[in-house]
C-alpha cells in the first residue's frame, strides 16, 4: 500500500488525492448577495448536513490556490450573512459547472448560466427556480481554517426555510429519493449521478443489536465465498437463528442430494447459494441454507 505524507507534496497534489478519495460529495449551489444588491451564484462540493436541531449545513469556499484570494461567495457573506443552498440535479449540472467560471465581481451568474431567479421568503439572496429543493439559510459563523491558498472557510448556516418541488414528493408528502436524480462531485472533472438505477437500501442495524460478524460460526466467518457485505447481513440479526424443519427450498434439496457424499463440495455449493440469496436481500433464507451444514 502506498503511503503519502501530505506535508511532502504540493497543495495541488493534496487536492488531487483527497478529492478523488473523498467522494462522492454533495453540491451546495450557493446564491448570495452583497450590500449593493449584486448577486453571486457558485457551486461548492465541500458541503454537508451537520445538525438537525438546530438544522445546520456547512460549506466551505476555499481560498484560491493560485493567488490566495477569496471567492465572491465568501465576500458576499461577510457583507450579507445569508445564503440559499440550491440542490443540484442532473438536468442542471452543465449550467452549474458553467457558473463556476471565474467571472469578474459583479457578474450575475444567474444570467451567465441561464438560471431563473426566484425571490426568497425570509432572506435577501434569490433562489434558483430550476432547483427542486432550495434551502434559505442564515449564516451563523464563518470559521477560517487557514490563511494560505487552498485553506477552507467553514460557512456554518442555519436552515430557516425549505422549498420543495412537489414533483419529487411521494404520496405521503415526503421526498422520494428515486425522483431527485441528484449529482455529486468526484475528483477532477468527474461527477456521479444518483438516481433510481444506482441507489440501493441497506437495512439499519436491529434496535436490539446485531449479533455481529464475530458471533458467526467459523465455517461461515472464514468462508472463501461469502463477502464482507454478506457477513455483515448475516451478523445483523438479533439472535443466532436455528434450523427450521419446516423450511423447504428446491435448490437446497438439490445441493444436499447431489453433494452429500462430498462434504467440502456441499459446503462450497451451500455457500454459493447462500451468497446468491444474501445479494438479493433474502437473509432468513440464506441462514437456513447455511444451517443445513449442521
């Protein structure tokens, strides 16, 4: 494994390594305004949700690496401590990228990138109409992380109001993750698209605590076939399962019938079949297949 001491490489190399490794990153498409009413619109991928009560988001406009100057977003926030965080979807991503160009101060990126201004309800900066979710925020604090080029400035903002396009809601009025078609930043020029074809569910650990991978029988825990994800699913049950005499499975019956004379081969086939079941989320069935070895 390659080991890198970040003090021994340039800031550009640090950026390359970290932004490729720490990904994907959600995008804060920030609209701000200065004291004279000039609006700025710029994307930031150093961004996330950090608290629910109070509702806090943080994004970080870094100092420019080439000349150590600050970005217009940060300058605006120092004058008017308010920001709209507009959520970025696939349909917007090319325009969002265009808005990140180093236009001169006073340039309206809404106009340059072809976005539509929508008045905010509680703060001065306008919202991006094309964004399906817009967060009106009050800036609580800006925390500089350094004074050199590349240093971040944490903009800590409280979400006051959310605007949500009803097209991305489900029948219960909640956001449907499959309808959003979000994008996120990777390293360099790379992005990723998050939609119904790429997302998946992972069942949360049982409230009563999972038994853990360490509690699995040795033959299962040390399997050459079952993956770490497979073992994680098996360990996320609140008690060790028992073989159910009423459980019937045609494939299991076939494996036992044809491989019973060779225990090693039968174990291999059972693990392969259990893996198939685990990969499609059938944990209870997989346990019954694995318990057939006992």
